C-alpha cells in the first residue's frame, strides 16, 4: 500500500528520506549544493508530496520505498500533470506498486490532472508502465550547456 506522508512525518523521517530521494533524483535536477534543502522545503510546504510504499504483511509493516510527486503544468497547452519526481525502492511487490499507482491516479484526478508522468531509465519499470497503458515511446534528451560539445561537432561535420 502507498501512504502519503504528512509534512511532520517528512520532517521526522528526513534522515532516512534524504539519501533515498538523492539517489533517485531525475536527470534534470540541479547539481547545486542546496538542492536537497529546496526539495525539503517544498515537501514541508505541500508543494511536493512524499509517499511511503509499505508492505502489507500480517506481522511487522516494512517500508519498501518512497515516491516523491509534484504538480507540473505544460505552459503551452495548460495541461496539469502529476509528476513522479523521484522513485526509490527495493523489492516493491507488484501488488504494492499497482495499489500505489491507483492511489497516485486518484490523487491526480482529485487535483484535476490529465496525466501521471515520470522519468525512468530502469527497463523493468518502463516495461511495467507500458503494460499498464503508459506511452513510453519518448526519449528524454538532456544536454549540458557546453559550447565545446557543439564546437567538437562542428569540426566533425
């Protein structure tokens, strides 16, 4: 099951959450030193959301992973989306992932979003999301802004 953490819970668990989120940052995240403080501030203000993926075992409940989401808007079309900003987990059961996706979809619908979107380089997640009806045909292209890369290309052209 997936549970949305309250800001107070995020604050208490930050020592556990921070390295997990840092490991799962998307490719477009800043490399600035204060980036994790910025993420924490947005989680505490409610601008970003943190979700715990919890095993549903009979005995002791165990956290299998975390998902960080935020709302994003396509400025050109006006479409509102829920972005899975970071996903960290180990051994997340298929059932918990499906229940979690359902929770995220219901949350997104409540907030008038049109799509659930994410970045991933994990082939298993990509394949799983494709089976769930996601369009995985796009490739994210992220190029560091270095003129020397272009100069090198011009010399070869």
